[in-house]
């Protein structure tokens, strides 16, 4: 993937986060240059979704140390709506059912006009009748993902976060969704969270990071890192000097 890099769209420095007094992210450093797509790997419970929630500004995720910069602005303590106005959007792994709110209604709010909505529905291969259905009510796994993706497309934000877009999706829909995501991200910046990496069959990514025990322990070329994880598991990531040094620090200064 070829991009013209200008600056970092997102920077996290020494980011430490607690939820209900429990540390769930520990001294995270991450940079995503404008125009790049980055992937975040990690085992279940490692803090991947917590990182996304923190970037978005969910109030229960309290930043106790460090900072988040978005487009050069300090958004560490900025409310969600202000971050969205700056150009953030997110597709959640398990979005809620929203009774009484039609998919068509939310798309009309996000998109410029009805013609654009029709184009987006066709693009994600979503039948028009879904516009009259309550958001995610009775949707299959693949339909929920398509619902999230079409809302992201309608929003047309500069920075997209995708939480496990390949989770609970069958092979046919994974190909459709993967190709749509790859096309969507060709002119955007993004952070894509994945556990098993299936989405990388279709999405071109510039760099990958591995989050283990609430800290980023290594970074590198996405397919190389994925291959190592598939061959040796996430235990391989803990063998690198950075991860071992972090582990030693945590043993000396255990979490509270």
C-alpha cells in the first residue's frame, strides 16, 4: 500500500488506563501516521477493545497517565462527541440492538442524501428492506457487520477503528466485508483490531502491533507477525527483549 505521509493522525504516549480502579492498559505507546492502516493483534483479554474504548473516549475508561493526540490535538479528556466531530468513527465487535431506531433513519442522519444511501446499500449487498428494520434486531452475524460498515461508510470519517470485523462472519460475508473495508480504507487512516487475523486476507495493512498483558510488546510487518502468532502463539511475542523488560518492571512494581 502506497501513501503520502504527512504527520501522525493518532499518537498515544505512555498511556495508562483504569476501569473501576483496575489497570487495563499499561504505558502504551503507539503512532499511526496519516494515511496508514495499522493492525492490533492480541489474545482475548489483553486490552485490545479497551484501547479502542479509550481512544473513543468512553467515560468509564479513565486515563491516569499519558496522553492521546488526534490530528495534533490533545484529546485525552475530550468527550466522545468532540472526538467524533474531529473525524473518528468506530465499528464495534458486538454492537447493541437499538429498538425503535431504523437503520434507514440513522443513515439519513449520517449520509448526505438518499441516493448515497442506496449506493451504499448496494455496495455492501444489503437488501433495501433492511432500511425499515430496527438496528441489529434479528440480524445475523454477517448482517450486523454490514450494518456497522454501512454506518461507517455513511459517516465518511478520516480515522476508522474496526473491532474484530472478522468475528462471527461466515466465509462468503467475510470476503464481501473484507473487500469493502479494504476499498474504504484506501484513502483513510485506520486501526483494525483482530484476534485471528482472517481479515488480512482481504485488507492491506501497513503495520501491526501486538498487545499482551495490557501493553504493546512488539510491532512490525503485519503478515510476518501474523505468521509467527499462528505458528507459535502469543507466547512468542513475550520472548522479545521489550516484552521481557516490561514483565520485569511489572514484577518489581505489580499492578494495583
